[in-house]
């Protein structure tokens, strides 16, 4: 290689491949090679961002790293080769680190890039936005990027954009609408054409589907020639090429049904782009596609890592437990004869704090809510693709895309819904000729709908295909040994339909690429159950099938009282707790051989929680008796006349918990509602107070209820 | 090959990366089933329980993790040690030693590890002593389960293997999962 200009695209392509390599080694579990690939990726990142010089040393190092990785693939899988290669890892990493340091102090000699290394830009986005804001409105911006597009650029793409601007190259955006069918070949073809004319800085697919099954792409290009010259040399009338900044009018006509770049059309519709036709106030706006008003307004949304929102939710939970500590302090103050005034004040402030905490909690939960629409769009795209490839004619309708759900739940719903969408087309809709034979419209319809129902949301996928034959389902289940023939005869239609949710079930003999992946609808069911939701199936022969998913709107957050029984902490949902009292020896009595608690004139059965939990619920052998001394605290649970007292070793406090199911292996244990994650990464069990209270009632002597 | 375009392999793999997380679960399920039909796979994870060597086909193992912050579950089987959190998911932990009828007086003092298996009923962690690493076995190294071995639950043992480091008992992951379908 000789001294000369380096094509930035090449370094970027190398960077991307380094990244892929790292991922592959990571997946293969080859740690040493993964670290080398990671170091290589870091070095390439510094090179492409102009932070590290490209010298003979860096090139030699890169080649060594690539050789190392290649040898890994060929020899690393044999036991001996692995050890030899593993020994190379540390020296390579040391060199990579040395190179990274050299990069910061400046070029180390050797082969120099013709273009001088650019210094790292301090906060590029802020700087350019400030320029825009300060610029007098009369001056037209030069080669400025509409903020809508700028937001979509990666740091590297933005760096290349600014670099090209600095180098005085012409910047332009090429917009093209490509058919979903062939965009994976048509786009690279167009990029090859454009790449010959300049540097492709970024390719930005639009989120919206264009008319008649097309998808719109914007390709940012930096070229030495002006946009008009590039358009002439490109010679494609399906590509709308517009220079960025200055003149907002496209040089070539865009394809029909495709909107132009967002910013210019929003501020100046095409017909108004000619200053001559505008009113007195308009010239400035026409000359400047980004009026200062729009700039100062800025984006109204921010993208937040969901992990941060999780953390925020967690902190709110901790605030709640601090609040309950205040409550206990107030209680103690009230028992102290001289601190009545303080107690009242503490209680008042505590109540005020609680109101604010619940407002904060509501806001945090609200911040986590996202509409289903983007997921619906994704499903329709997936459905379109499957239908095209299978030769099925399908149309889609979506209703209720604005229904909002917790981000985590939307994520959890994505897989099951994609699966149902594929099934609706692959197994549901018939081929056009078959539909015509049944006097149905040749174009099948898949409907997606969502509806909030209290704390749950119902999402449906309905097709107007052939429906599900429950007899065939039952036969298949028998053939696969999932049920016996006798059992199949007894089953109701609904029970038979639900057989398709069993693991390893498929009604089609041939395994198709889309639906038959060896994993069936059982995954949909497990996903939903993990969320605390459910799946329902309804079908009509010849008319179609509907799959309905029920999921909670928010993760099941509930306030709970954390108590310690024996040496184990448990969470009791606060909804079931009446109050917590300190047990004095004078309050404890006995009735019918069972300990009781006298509380403000009522007699309650007194049961140590630890003993209750040790008792096997199924065996039901006799009553629970406590020979040991009463425990210091009693938690009063239950409603009205059915109250009972559970003694615990300690009351830790109140905390908001996110309840998770115990899963199919443990989910049948009576008295346990699930588990919740605590701060220290440990899990805490959440008690099912209804089930426990029922057990107590079964064990307790009838007379006790009469007493109480 | 031009440096401008990623190599075909990388291109072909690109969509896979986007959905790797989605697919890993599916793949894990498929692999678990594949292991069930293949009688004697060649790569096995070797570990100890009560100072004895055992191994499970690598394809049946989802992951290996340190056993910490275990929460005891009342009313579960005695062999159910409790539950732990694995990236937010609740995973039951069982004492493989107790199921196999083994005891080790020193077990309590060692930092224990867990081998996570999984099927469509979700993940399940097996408490083990020490994880030794991967052993590769040829069909001739392996013998069927000797009569009388695994008196309590012989179906959990697939066979035995003779290696340079001694005899390894080969376990049957799907059989263990079936045996532990319910932990109460």
C-alpha cells in the first residue's frame, strides 16, 4: 500500500466487519479471540473517527490481529492449537493498547494519510445546533442537515457529514422508493451507482411503508460534483436527488406517492418554494428551510434506555419503604405521651409524602408506556413478506395501535405476535385459487387489534382463512402421543383447540419455512404466562380463526409488606394486610387449644407464619399448634369477620414489588403467588394470602369464628 | 474482494444478529430436543457431585452459573433447594446429589455452581460441586449403564465413560427434566 488518500468507507467497512467478528467469536464462546477482535474494533473505531493515525505500525498490527482470528477459525477448534493461540492473546492486546495510546499523542510516523488527522470534535451536535440558533434568519444555511435526519445518524455518520462539509464537498440526499420484494437487491445496486459518484454517508430507511408495498430510503451522499451534475450522471428518474440546505426543490421528480424529505416539506410545501409566488413574510422562510422558531423548539421527545426507567421505578419503590419507616416512627411517637404533637405532624407529613410518591410512581409508569403501533407496523411488514413469498394475497388492517403498554410488555408480546402473524398467513389464509373456489374474496384479510380492558390489554390476530379443524387437531395429538384416543373423545371443542398450544404440535406434515420451526404455539403460551397473561383461540370452519392475547398493561407492581418468618423474608401484598401490631404477652390467649390474640375487644386466631408455611397444604393433618413463645409482631390479614393474625419475627417495611410467576415447575404450590426481585439481587417469595386464609379456615376450629 | 462491502458470510449473518436474542431461546429449545434423540453426543460438560464425576451433553446445557442468593421455597420437595434469579427470570434450583442419592460431607463449604438446563417448562438449575470443563468422547469410550447403578432413578443415567481421569457417569438431561417436571 502506498501513501495516499484513504477512502473512509473502506475503514468503516472494516470497522463493521471487526464488529461482526467480535460478535461471532462471542457466540462461539472463544473468549481470547473475542478480546482481540474487540481491541481491533476499538482501533478501527479510532481510525474511522479520525482519532488514530493510519501508520505502518497500525496496519501491521491490524494484519496480525486478522491473522490471529483466521487461525482461530482453522486451528483453534483443535485442542492443541487453541493453547498456542491463547498465548498470543495478551501480547496482541498489549500492542493494541499501546497503539491506542500512541493514537492520542499523535501520528507515530510511517505511512501518512494524505488528509491530516482531524482533531476530535468537542460535542459536535451541540456546536452545530448553536450555530443554527445564532445565525440571523436572513442568512440561508449552507449544507445544513434537517434535524429529523440528523437524529437518525450514528456518531460516525455525523462525523463523516461534518468532515465532508469541512472539505467543501456537495452534500445531497437521494430518495428512492423500492419494492419490498426486491429492495435487498435493488438497494445495493443503487448504492453501487451512487458510490461511484461520491461517498455514501448514511442510508436511512423510513419507518413508513410507501404506496403499493414500497419502502422509502434516503441515502446521504457527499460528492465532489453538485447535485444536478450527480443526478445527470446517475440518470435514474426513480431517484429524487436533492441538495441539502439552500435550494429545497428536487432536481429530479421523485416517484409518485412518496413524500420528500421531512424538513423542507414541512416548512415550505413544493408549490411555495418559488419566492416569486410568496407573500411578504415568506422569503426568509423559503430561503431558510429551518426557521429559528423550529430550531429552538427542538425535538419534543427523548430516547431513554429502558434500564434507566427500570432503575427509576426501583428507586420509587425504595422511597415507598422509607415512607413506611416514617409511619413507624409516627406510631412510636404516638405511644410516647409527650410526643403527641410531633406524632400528628409526622403523620400529616407522611400522608403528604405518600401522595407525592404515588404521583411519582404513576408518572414513572406512564413514562414507560409506549403505543403498540410500531409493533403493529412491524407485524404488517413481516406478514406482507410472508404472504409475498408464499403466493398468498393478503391485506392487513390494524385497530387500536395507539393503545399504550409498558415497554417491557410490548417487547414480550413481539415474539408471540410475530408467530401468530406468520401462522395466520401460512396456516390460516388459503391460496387465492382455493379462496375463489369457496366464493371468498381472493385477497385474504388479517386483522390486528388492541383494546385496553382495565388493567389488561387484549391484542387479537384474526384471519379470514380456513379455520382450525378441531377433529384433525385431536387426531394429530393422539398420533403424536400427546393424549390418548379416549381422552380425545371426551374433550370439548375448546379443549381440542387448545391442544395446538402443546409443545411439539403441528397440524401440517410438511415443515414450512415460516411456521414450522420446530417450535410452535407453545412458546406463545409460555411467553404470555410468564407475563401473567393468557391466550384464547376461537375459530369457525371456513370463516377463519382468532387468537386473543391478554396481557397486563403494566408490569404487575404492587405495594407489599415485607416480613420475616423464621429466618426468611416474605412479601405480603398490602391489599390483604389490615394492620401490623406489636404483640404484648397480655394480648395472647388461648381458645380451643389454639393461641389467640385479643385486639380491641376481638379475638383472632394467632398462627406463626413460619409454621403455616412449613405445613404441607395437601395433607391437611390436624391443626397448627405453637408451643413456643409468641413472636414480637402480628400481621392482621383478611376481611371483616374473617380476619386472622399471623405472627412474624420482624416487619421490615413496605415496598413496591414487581411480581414474577414461579413458572410451571413451582407454580402449583399453594400459598405462593410468585416471587419478586429485591435490591440485593435475591428473590423474595410473595404470599398468596387468599389461599393461606382458606387453609387456616379449613384447619381452625369452627368455634373460633363464633368467638370472633 | 472489495473492502467496501461486507463479505457474503457477514451479510448472510446480519439478519441473524438482529434477532439473535429472539432466536437464542428457540434454538435452546430445539437443541434440548435434539440432545434427547442423539443417544451419545461427543461433547460433554464434565462436573462433580459429591466428589464423583458426571457429565451432560453440551447441547443440553443452557448455561453454567455461580449459585448465589438462593431463596428457599417452603412446601416444595426436599430436593428443591429454592429459587434464584437468572437475568430477572425465576429459576428453580434442585440438589442433583440428593436426587441421585449421593451425599458429600464437604459440599457445604465449597462455592457451588449450577448447571442450567431447560425445556418448554422453563429453565431449571442443577446444583453441582465443581465444573471441570468439556470432555470429548468417542462412541468406543462409552458403555451402557452398568446394572445396579443409580438404584433410585436409573432412568436418569444414560451410561458411563472411561477416560484418562477415571470413570464419568453420563446423565440424561431430558430425563432429569421430566423427572423434575413438578417440584412439589
